[in-house]
C-alpha cells in the first residue's frame, strides 16, 4: 500500500499529533449547544479572504524504485530557527520484504534539510511524533513493524539522533504521540498488545505507566499537558470488530482515569488533543452520524476540567447534495480564542481526491479557513493532506503531511503561517 493511501486512512483511523505543554492562564466559554449534522454551522467561507498559510519547500528521499513515497506526520520546534518534522519514506527492498525508513527533517529558519536517522534504527521504521525541548534535547517516537513490531524511541542530543531503549511489549507496540514537560518528564502514548500504551521518561529510563483500557483494541493517538498533574490522552477503541468509538483519559499526577466524551454517533475517533490551560483542552477527530450515513465528518470537543462538550464544526462543500469525507487530524491552541486544526477533505466531483483542510476556533465558533492556493486546486490528478500541526512560542504555526506530484510520486508537504 502506498504511503499516501496509508496516510489518508491513518487520518481517519488513528493519527498522531504532538502538542507541547501550554501554560496560558486564559479561559474561554464554549457553547454547549449541539448543531445537527449538515446544519452548515460556520461552513461558508467569505469570498476573497486571503490565506495566511504558505507552502514551504521540503526535501524528499527516493525509494529503491526511483519513485518518491514520503510523508511527514508530526512537527514541533523550540524556536523559529529550530523546528523538527518526522515521518517515513518508502520503499526499500530487503529480500522479499518491502520496508520504510524513518524520515527526519530540520528547519533552520531558512530551509528544510534531511537529518540522518540512527544507524542502529530497526530496518522498517516510521516516526509518528516529535517533541522539541531545546536545541540539544528532542524526542521522536514511532514503530518498526519488521522484524518485531515494536515501538521505536529516538533522542536528539544536539549532534545526532540515537535509538533509546523502550520497554518490550509482547505481541506488538507502537507509539503515536509524545509530550515533553521537561528534560526529566516526558510522556509517550500509543498502543501495545491491543491495549492503551503509556510510557514515561524520568530522565534516566522509559517505563510503563498503567492507563485506562477498554475491551478490544484500544489506541491512544495523541497526548497533551499543561503540567505534571494535568495531562490528557485521547484515541479510539473497538467495541466490536467493525465499530470505532472515541475515548479520553486524564492524568492527575498519580493515576490515569477515564474522561468520558460526549457521544451520539454511530462511529467516532479522537485524533489529536491540545492544551490551552489547566483544565482547558480541545480534542478533534471525526464522527459518522448514523448507520445509514457512514461518511466521516469533522468533530471537536472541549474539556473544562470535569466534562467534554461537543462543539459544532464545519465541513467543506456544504452545498453538495451529499456529505463529503471530512476529518480533522491535528489541533493546536494559540490561546483560548485562537485554536487551529488541520486535516483532510475529499474533493468531488471526480475521483474523490483528498485536499488539505484548515479550520480555526475564534472564541465563538469554528470556521473553515482558506489554505494556500496551490493546495486548493481541483485537479483530481493530485492530492494533498495534513496530519500534524504545531505552534512555536513566536506565534509561528507549522503543519505537515504529504502531497502527490505527477510523475514523481508522493512527497512531503510543509506549510507555515505567522499568526499572533
């Protein structure tokens, strides 16, 4: 399966995003009313509104077959001149096995460049999330399906990336998100042996921390925090073979407990979470309205410290005679009245090519925002999609994903905006 297809499905089923702790003290009331599906809440985009986003060129690695198959899942940075993005590139032959390499890229304020992955990295590795603490301290996590289907943890010391030992999980393990509170307090979340997987770094070693797990496969897609006693992890579990339901759990400094989301959907998923301030979180993903209308639509919920509230979100092309595929894959908060989310929507008519989706919370409502003109094209021969978004302290926003380039394959996509 091509990286583009894998990435598109991952946005729906389990997308990882990393959000560094935000310590803003501001708070904002959130509307509690729930708009019906297809109500068109904030759907209309005023004509002539300019995009604040720009596509920034990023490098790619060709596979053994001369075709590019690259994707970036996560982005984060310590400063405007020190930003990391991670993902994978494919495909490489190893006997009868086709495998990927981790893809690590760095922004120095002027250009993106590829940074070598560790020489002892497992042969079939993909990095799903990155967290930057300082110029000489960053973490990345992911998974290596081959040969042992185990989690991968890597660390940047200012000079090179190295593999760091992680606890062994029987059967399988993947880490999909990471949040760094300090050099000695880092959390990673994912799935291991079909259960929610939470690991903690205390400055010396990574160790397991028991979390909340439901019956069937349980996956944590994203984790965010405001401090050591206020952490939220979100994801999905499978109550039956063909159904998906979102869930969340909260860390109070001593244990993880269930944080029940609002639910009135046939299927649903939390893909990403961000912290605005203590007891003030946003989480986004997708929902399918009912059994007869199984088309993913955008989803956002707000946590006020005691409960989740469903907040209406728009979907692209509201004038269509039928619902179009819309999912939110990453979210980040600039403030309580300025929250951004990115994802994917499917363009019709034609082949159903995916397009990047930008949405913003302005303190009162979510609305669709224009993306770079080059990503808004209706050319069905190309696709583009975004999986991760991050905010730098300077007000700079970065989002990453991948895009199709005719005759060249699938390449990395990085977009940036300055928005104070």
